[in-house]
C-alpha cells in the first residue's frame, strides 16, 4: 500500500493507459470462476441467441464503463484509502468483464465495437468526479452500482428462459454490484445532487440502445 502513496501523476496516467488497453483490446482475466461454467449449455434458437448476445454485449460494455469510471477516479483520488477502495471495486468488475466476454464467445458474438469510445468517456467522467473530492468519488460509485443493479434485474427478466448460463452470470454480478454500493456508502459516499443521477441514467440508456446492436 505504501507504494500507492508515492505514485506520481505520470505513474497514474500509465496505470490508466495500461488498464484501458487490457480492458478494451486485451483479454482481462477473472480471479473467480465463471458462475455459468457449471450450468448446462441449453440450445437456443437463432432469435434467442441474438437477443442474449445483445443483452450480454450491453452488460460487457457496462463493465467497460464501470472499469473506466473507477480507474479515472483512482487516477486523481487524493486519499490512499479511497484510491484502494476504487481499485478493489475495479478488480471485481474485471471478473464481470471476463465472464461477459466468455458468454459472448459462447453465443458466437463479440463485444461492442464502440468500447474504446465508452471507455474514454467514462474515464473522463470519473476523473472529473474525482477532482471534486473523495465524497463525490464514492457517490459516483453508489449511483453507478445502483443503476447497474437495477438494469441487471431487468435483464434477468428479459433474457430467454433457456439461457441459464447468462442468467447465472448476471445473478452473481447483481449481488456484487449491490455490495459495491453498500461498501461505498459505508465508506462515506455523498448523495449526488440532481441532475447528475438523471444525466447518468440518460447516458446509460444511449449506451444500452447502441451496444445491443453494435
Ligand atoms: Fe460489474
Ligand atoms: Fe460494481
């Protein structure tokens, strides 16, 4: 942890660049086993498979955004405890990212082509939030996680009935996101003032509409 305290601006930027490359172009590795791995892979027809792939592409992009938001915030966080908190949250998002990528491959599909763009936009929002102070940083974590949790609940309803593998992944993700929000609240998050939550929801609606197809 001591090394974190001595990270200069250049180290922080290089950290961010490395994370961006791995998240968007590389193959992030999960630390935990894919929750869908032991679930039988039931056959889906072409329409079901396309719909599942669209939803899992949205979830994959959501994780790219979460990753970028936290890394952007960590890059400018002043307090080492907040920075450690953000990097720890980002690590569990890496599991989610890897699991969604696995499922997209199984569905013969691919991640969104616009992920580099979503990463850049989310990193910038994260850094801007982080510059306002650590209470804001954690407030963004709470709001992001609550919104992701709600949309995972919606996807669990709208996934094809037979797609138990995607469902297994999303259930564990949903529990993780709820815990991330609770931890950030306990660590001293401030509640974000309006219209920030509404703007975040609007941006995620655009992301979901585009990522379902592209
Ligand atoms: Fe996540
Ligand atoms: Fe999360």
